């Protein structure tokens, strides 16, 4: 399976989200084999988007979540609120939240543990800065983030967890990492995940790539078995781009079944 996660960030309002959700579903229509599609709209649009995709193959995700189920946390959103809206995925540890909003590895770990306890699938983002890559610290930076995020994680048979490799230097830059760079890091991430959670959990941990993914480069990533999907930011709110990404994933899946 290949998974496409559409992270709409803070780019669309409620009415735009409804229209975009409808258009996103159309990208799946008429295909014999389709990828897994997870749509992550802004919080204010979750309820309306859920109505649009309720009877479709698409799933709905949130862009963040607090680690407590309830409490005095002004402006935060809890797992209980998300579950009431049918949310079954959540993006955690995105570099934009780490860098601009002060999220720490400890906070992300608490969110991961809580999401799993509530049967919400975490999409855990990790990645190095340009300075860390130039200094030769890319692997050690990613390993630290994975090790911290998965501390104490014990996957049950029904659990699933995504690790999204998102090099900070590629996000929103218009220039993605090369396929070779992504493959090298994904293989390393798999080794780290296996060491932490055991090889028995290998099928439950899905490793995907994000960072300036668009309709032009998606196929190059998705055709590689080690790259199990893509986390798409800006291109996911441009329906022609998303259509090309879905098409690339579908083409790879058809090829795999022949």
C-alpha cells in the first residue's frame, strides 16, 4: 500500500476545505486501485470535511493534538474532541511546530503515547536542518527524534504508526530531497524503529517522505518500496497537483499487482 497524507496547514477556511475535500475525492474516482488517502484540514473545518468524506475511502486526520484528554489548556484540542469528529490520524512533531511554537521531544512523546492509547494513528514527523546535514549530523538528529518520540511505545496488534521523514531544509523550499537521500534515511529510520519496537512491529510502522512533494516528483519517490507514502503540504491544496500525486501512487500500485 501507498499512503498520501494531505496536510492543508493554515491555508484554507471552512468553505474552501469543503470544496477541496470534494475535489480530492474525485482524484480517486474511476481507478481500479487507489492509495490510502488521509486528509488533514484545519481544526475549524474537521466537522464539515468529515461530512464530505464520510462514505468514501478517504480518512480524516488532525494537524495536532494535546496529550491530555481534558483540562485547562486554552486553545488546545483533545483526543476526545477529535474522536467525536471521526478523526483517526494525527500529525505530531511537525518541524513548523517544533521551530515556531517550541514543541519539545518530550511533548511529542507524550502526544504519541496518548494518541496510541486512544487508537488514533500518529504521524510522527522527524528531520534535520540544513546546518545539521552540512555538519554530518543528519542521522544522529533523526535518530534522537525517533528515539524520543517512541520512548515507551508498545504497539498493540491493531496499532499503526507513521514516521514521516521531513528534512527541515526541504519543507516549503520548492526543492525536495533527492530520491537517493530519502532512501538512505528511510533505511536508517527502519533500523532505528526495529531496534526500538522490534522487527515484529515492522509492518505496523510505515515510513513516508515529506518535503516539497508535488505532482512532478511524487512518482520518483513512490516507486521505491522503502518509501511507503508521502506527506504533502502546499501541493495538497492545489487539486491538479494532488491529482497527479494520487495518479502516481495508483500507477505504482497497479504495477505492483501485475
